[in-house]
């Protein structure tokens, strides 16, 4: 598995590439993240919830939540882009754009990257 990292102020990016299936047990991110799958698929398991995301889909991953993550390569491998969001950038976003927000519910979600 190959990773490339770039850090700029409050954002960190990483590109994950793999030619083999990788199963990561009890992964906990220390920053909230947005993951864009570009090749292959990613399975995220949290308790009894199982999410499968494929090319063109976005996954929002909460901070401090133990997950099982499986990167499944397609014929040409697995590839995803990861954007880690610092607590500072999330706080600024809430201050600027969110008036009253409910307490966060820690769950996993997947969204298509096109409307």
C-alpha cells in the first residue's frame, strides 16, 4: 500500500494506492476525514453497520470512532484520496456557516460526488 501526504495549514491530504486487498482492524482517525474512492472499493464496518463505497463516491469518516476498513482493489488496483480536517477548520466552519447545530451522531455515510 502506497500513501502520499501533503499538509497545508489545517488540511492534510493523502492518496492511498494498493494492488492487494488490505483489511485494517480497529482503525481510529484522529481527525475527521472525507474519502473519495477513485478505483476499487472501500468497505467500512462500524458495529453492526456495513458501508461499501465504489468509484466516484465520497465517504465522511468521523473522528475518534473505531472502524474496520477494507480496501478492495479492482482489476487495476485500489485508489482513494483522503482529506483530513483539523478540529480548527471544523470549528471555523461551524462559526461561519452553522447557527445552531445538533450534537454530532457518530456514524458512517457515503455520498455520490455528482448530483
